[in-house]
């Protein structure tokens, strides 16, 4: 059977996850209508809050169901001990949307549950569309990362969908970034055919193609685990790399077939939740230099206290999803109690109205611990604001009911897993709009004037002019590492353009030194792209592409003409210029800048990250555009 698939070696990229979800039942925005139409019980101050938990205790996601249920049960136990009147009833979704919908219907209509905990993205959306939203029920997902949840049509105008785990859009961005930076240009995507796989494959495809890559095929596969996926694998034979977006049990079959047939040269895993299932089933020695992405567990007091509490209860460190389930239950209960203390009925509308208030600033910080929950209860009784810090990450719900969380990139090195970087949550925020495609290909930005180079040089000059009266700016092409796609632009995309953490530096140099710096940048451009090639603002430069250059301003130089603010350069005059710390440190052989700073004249590192200066342009002046203006020319 292996012979039916080409034996050409390709990279093999895997994206797998455990995606579960949680919901809270309730009402719509019209309190009167909710009270009369909702099937959920309206809770008074003396009524016990009932939670119905639907967990994937069997089926393809069973390995995550137990930890999710344990996290939710631990929250119930801690809240009860802290004095909150709450209980939970559990059901098994069998990792199946039909079973999940049936369980949710029973819990809402027969058990009068006000809070519903559901399973994966594939279960969360059917439950929302068929049970919670028609019954005006608030739903909080603790693990459904599908981007579809943010803009689900059935929730438009209701604001009844929340979650305590970040959208998979972040995973799509990081996966696309990882492959693009590794040099892949043509990939295929094999994904599980549910809301999780569909949403994440779309996010990956959009970002990978925006950065100049090509997705040659997107191939869905059934949610049921099959004995073979050779037919699906065969559809990827025109790609340099195969991206698999699926769950562990599917991936084990994919990888075993690929390994047995020697189908791919490299293996790359990118996970939305870390799990050892695949590692234990396969020979990890073949995963040298393989990278994994997953929501980061950044060390915090909240995480330490949650892990301590979880280990005391269950005798082991918390597993994926447990903390997200804990946070969803605690957030819902605190919001319900906030409604009670405000003399409001505890229905879904009022719980929803308090969710953002109990888990975001301002307010006294509350951590996942029994004593802290007791303190939260006392503060709410005294009508004082609280800010519940989630166990895994903050649960500051935005206008879409989403939260942001950092993402780890972990890579295999010599059989060990090592953290490569942590991408912070604000990196995924949209900062503005690009009015055109800013092409950042190396062969362009390192050899000629480009809209991207002009844009970055412009924002550097604008910032330095406002703070230090700088008159010109330049940046080397080696600092520009990616394109900016037309349309919405995220901070993460700008980080891909300026990834090195360089800061804006303003310094005084003579006209003679400025020409020497330009000579250094443009003389290295003789027939090939180099990192020293400069993009400029506030100046116009003409230079020779070959040497010797008889008209050069400096002997053995290449710059034949330089105007600053419309006037020819004065070699003896001092000019205030903006650049960045790499160049003023002598990088790319710009030693004249390093020497200017060392001699004691004005040389100020502003501390402003270039990426932040660029982000401000998108925040303030979208849609952002630039053109090639003839700033740089050759005879």
C-alpha cells in the first residue's frame, strides 16, 4: 500500500490538540423575555447554582476528558468550601457532537442546570446552536479554540459565548510563522473535518499565503479514527511540507504510515495543547529539530497555587485543560454571586453582565485558592470589585468573550525538548490595516528602494523628529525579515518584519560621516543583495552600482549625490540622524556610527522598539500605504 504514495522526501508538520469546552445556561438581553422563555431555572439568592458538566470521557478525546472533569470538580469543591452554594452533574459526550447535544438538552431542560460545561470545538458549536442559544443560555468554553466561535452567527446580538482558552487563530499564526521562517514555500494541509480543524486550517492558510507561501491542497479527514490515511497523504505529493491539524489518535496513524513508507524527511509537531501520547507511541529520535507550539503556562503565583492545590487533591501535577475548566467554573460562580449581591436575579443575562467585571481590572486580585475565594466572596458582599486571575492565564474577556494567552514554541534538540520562545498575547492583536502588500522579500529589501523599507524608515524619522528633531533616518535591509499582507495587520506580523528587538537610536554625525555610512550601505550592493543595503527617509541618494566611481563624494566611495531636506549635504555640518542600536554598535561594518557615539557627541538610545514605532503607524494612520519615490537612484 505504501507504494501507492510517492516516496519523495518532504517535511511533515503536525498540529494536534485537545480542544474541550464549557458553557453556562441563561437568558438573552431582554430580561423580561428571558424570564418567561428560558428553560433554565431562574436562581434567587438562596437557590443552589447547578452546573451540568459534559466531558469527553470516552472517544478520541478521552485522554483530556478526565483532567477536564477533575479541574471542574476541584473548582466546585473549593468554591463550596469557600461558602458558595454550587453543585455539578457530569455527563459523557463520547467526543461526539450528537451525544453532546443530547446531554446538554437533558441538563438544561430536565436537570435545570444554569451552567453547562461542554467538550471540543466540534461539540461546543452544535451545543450552542441547538441548545444554549435557542434557550437563551450563556455558554463559556474552557477549551474550544476554533476561530468560528468568535463570530458565530447564532450569537450575533446576544453576547452569550465566552471562553477561557485563546482562539486557535494564534496557533494558525505561529504555525505559519514557523514554516515560513524555515523556508517552506509550498505546503499541503490535512485537517480533521470539524470546527477545530476547519477554523485552524483557514487561519493557517490565510497567514501563510499572506506572507508569500502557497497552500497547494487542503484535505479534510473524518473525525472517526481510521486504520489508514494513505489516500489523504497521497493528495499532498506536490507539497514541500505536509501540515496535519488533528488529534493524537489520528496523528499516530498518519505518522506511523509516513515513517513506514519513508515518505518525509523531517517531522514538525505544532500542538494547541501539549500531550505525551504521540511521543510515547512513536520513535521521537526522528523528530530532531522538530518544534511544537502550545498555549504557554507562564510561571505565576496563580499557576503555582493552582498546581499545588491540584496535586494535593489528585496526587499529580495538573494536565492540559484542567486549569481552563477550573477557571470557567470559578468565573461563572463569581459572576453569579456578583449578581446576587447586587440584588439581581441570577439568570444568564446577569451572569453575562458580571463576567467581565469579576475577571478584569480594576479590582483586588484573586488567585485560585480556597482562602482567596473566601476573600472574593467577602469583597463582593461589600460591593467591592475583584479581578480573578486565572490558574493558567488571565481570563480578561474581550468584547467577543475571548481571552488572550501566550504561546510557547518548544523544539526537540538532541532528544530533549527546549523552550525556543514565548509569544505574548498582545502579539495577536490587530493593530491596523495595510492598504497594500508590502513585499519584504530579501532580494528586494537588500538591493533596492521598496515601499516596506520606506515605511520603516519613515516611522523611525517621524518618531525621532518628534522627540529629538532628527532630520533623516535609515535602516539596513538585513533588519527587515518579512512581508506585510494587505488587510488586517497583527502585532505578530510586525514582529516577523522586525524580529530582533532593535531599538531606535538618535545621534549627531557630520555630513562626512553620513556619506561614509551611505557608502558602506550601498557599496556592498554591487550585484548582490546584502544586509547592509539601506532604506532611507528625509534624504535623496544617488550612487554608483560599480566601482571605481569617478563622481563619488568620497574617494573610493559610491555615493555621488546626497540631499537632506532638499539641500546638498555639507560635509562639515552636523546632522541629527535616526537609526537603530545594531548599526550604532558597528554592525554590518557601520563602524563610523559606533565611533561617533563613542566620542561623546549626542547619541541617545531612546529605548523604543522599532516594532512598537511601526505598530503606532498602523494604529494611528490606517490604512497604511507607501510608494517607491526615487529616494534612492543610480545613474
